[in-house]
C-alpha cells in the first residue's frame, strides 16, 4: 500500500513539476504562445490516440470496441455541454467579466483545455492503480513511470497559455496542482476497485480520449491558426506528437 501511495503521488507531482518548469515562460509573444499551445495539442493528440483510445480498443473485453466508440463520443459531448452550460468557467482563474471584458472568452478556452487534461488524467491514474491491484507490481511501475514522464510536458504546456491569458501565478499553480491530484485519486480508486475499474476502463479511457480530441479540434487548432502562425503551429504540433510517441514507444 505504501508503494501505491508513493507511486500515486509521484505520478501526480510529475504534472506539478512540469508546471514549475512552465513558470520559466512568463512574458512571451503571440507567436510563441501559438507554438506552445500547438505543442500541447500534439502532446494531447498522442496521449489521446496512443495512450487512451488504442489501449481501450486492445482491452480484453468482448465489448471493448463498442465501449471505445461510445466513450469517445460521450467524452466529446460531455466537454461540449460543459462549454455550453458552464459559461463562467473563467471565474476559476479569478477573472471578472466587467474588468477584463474581451479576455474572458480566451480564459474560458484555456480552462476548457486544462479541464480536458484533468479529465484524461483520471483514467490514466486508474490504469496505474489497476496494475497494483492485480498484483503485477513491475508492470504497474512501468505504466506509472510512462504516465509520469508524459505528465511533465503536459504540466509545462498548461502554464504558458494561462500566463498569456493573464491568470495570476498563484491560481495557475493551484490549477496545475489540481490536475495532478486528479491522477492521484484515479490511481487509488484503480487500486481499491480492480474488479469495477477493469470493467469500465475501456469506456473511461475512450471517454478521456474523446474529451481531448474534441478540445484539440474545436479550440486549440483554430486558436493557433488564427494569427498568421499556421506553419509554425503545425510543426509544433508534430513535435509534440512525436515526443509523446517516443515516450510511449520506449517506456510504454
């Protein structure tokens, strides 16, 4: 149990560690912000497809394929509903509509992107916890190590956009910590509820993948291609995708 707790904290703190690295980027140009956000889109795209959707399809279950398909669309619809019915998401960042006006929509998009990362952290945590729950400690540590390394660049890329949107340093750090804690909770749930989590894991993985695919297509790519930096943004996305692909290949 002690090893599970330490692993859970390590996986969650990897996001915070990445966020602390991200604090190095405080005052940046619009082009740099587009590149960073595109890099994040590439990281998320690889995490969604390689780390979530494909494992869901390969899961040992007769219903893995339909559960994966349903999970992707349910995840996308879920995030769309949040975008539609939670118009004050920007208040999490301490933004006031009256005082900041045009910045509110930008902050809302950024926090929707951060929410997608937090949602995707949960089933990843469950996956790590399930490994411990089944008694395969070596495999569980391998999975957790890969997830932790993946979380570092994810933690980095959520900082730049929030800084660019004017979110305070304190709130930015708190939001980053919250995304890491989601994974800690997921790991513990996966450990204590192996029989339940293994049954729903394909759906949970695909659900998280669907939220990420939705936010990449609906928010991130349009945002990074709206200021004349399309070519740089495209290559930044490819770099982010390839980085996560290599992490998965060598450590997965």
